[in-house]
C-alpha cells in the first residue's frame, strides 16, 4: 500500500527550498551588506591613520 502524502505540506516544503536557493544565489550575487562593508572600511581607515601617526618624519636639509 502507498504512503499517504499531505500535498499541502509537500508544496510548502518545495516552496521553502526554492526560496532558500534563491536567497543563497542573491547572497552570492550581491555580496556583503552595506553596514558590514562600511564597518570594515572604517576599521581599515582608522588603522591606517594610527600607523601614519606613529611614523617618524624625516627633516630635509635645506642647505644649498
């Protein structure tokens, strides 16, 4: 005898899998969210400013 299948449940499960597949494709297509990008850029900029602040300056000799 065949197993009884709830068609509504099967349809909803298939739709859920399709949405998840589309979400994965969109994540790959569009990359990182803007707030995460902005945060990463701000951290990099701050690190560069701190490095520049710790560098020693060389004095030029203006003897000609």
